[in-house]
């Protein structure tokens, strides 16, 4: 008779029981293929900070569980089913007996073994009532009391002046404006000189026409007046050439 085939469930259960459990991989912060540089250092720092915070929370939970008060030793009487009146007030406690009163777990110092594993700042928060402020952290300084914190130092002398992004454009516009004003003034000066030369030529033409006109008495040309005009013209030409 052929042997009976084993079920897959039985074989699978045996294999799963005999195979070792896989180790859990750690959590990741950012991609794994980052090159060596500022980004990788930043991701590594964030991961270390998260691990430190998780360890601190775990230690704090252990300390809180150890220092938590137990249940009250006084038994609570069960209510009688026949009583229909108002409920009785709670039993008065003796203020002198401080052993039965619950204590605040935050006011008790942690054990010495736990103190060695805690961060110094967390240890200061647990052992003292007043919060410990780190003066080098601006976030903690902003949350602190203004009366207990020193005023921030203002160093206006070493503060860099804010750059004027439009200074070059303003200087260029000012130069263009001055150049345009200079061109306009030169154009006006040349126009005035041109009009003056035109008027001088027109005046000289009229004077020459009058000098060449023969006289009424003898009908001769006035050579003296014409020579005077020609001499003035030559002097102007010589002076302009020099």
C-alpha cells in the first residue's frame, strides 16, 4: 500500500516552527543611496536624535511605572441594597498620616540606576521643580519667563547694511538724464549760433545791396561804404579761421 501523502499545512507549520525568525531591520530616515555630504550627515543626525528621544521616553516610562502609587489599602465597603437614603460622605482622612496619601511621581527623584542612563537635561527636569532652560537654545529662551531671562544683546554696529538692489539702475538713470540735459543744452547753443549767423548774413546782404546802389545825385557807387563792409567780412573770416 502506498504511503499517505502529508498535508501541506503540517509541513508548512513544521517548517515555520523550525525556521529562525528574521531580525527586524531598523527604521529609515531619508533615502539609503545618499552620497557622502551635507544631506547624509543631516539624515544621520536626525536619526540619532530620534533614537535618543525614544530611549529617553522609554526610561521615563519605566521610572514612572516604578514610582507610581499602588492601590489604596483601605477597603471600600459595598453599598447596602436596602439603603435608599443619600449616599454617605467619604471617610475623613487624617492629615497627619502622610504614608497613605498618594505622592506626585514627578516630585520623587528617579533611582540611581536610571539616573545614570538619563540625559543631563532630562535628569535636571526630573530632580528639580523649576524647568532647566538652555540659554544656547533660542526656542527655549522664547518660551521662558521674560523676567528671569537676560535681555538679548543688540549689536547694531556689526550688522551688515541691507544691499540696495536698484543702486546701479538709479546711477545709470541719473547719468542718462545728465547726458540728455547736456545734449539739449548743446543743441540750443548751436541753434542760437545758427540763427545768429543767418541774421548776420542777411544784414550783410542788405548793407551790400544798399552800398552798391548808385547815388541819387551823381549816380556813382558808394565805394567807401562797400569797402568798409568787405573789410569787416574779411576780419570775421580771418578771426573765425584762427
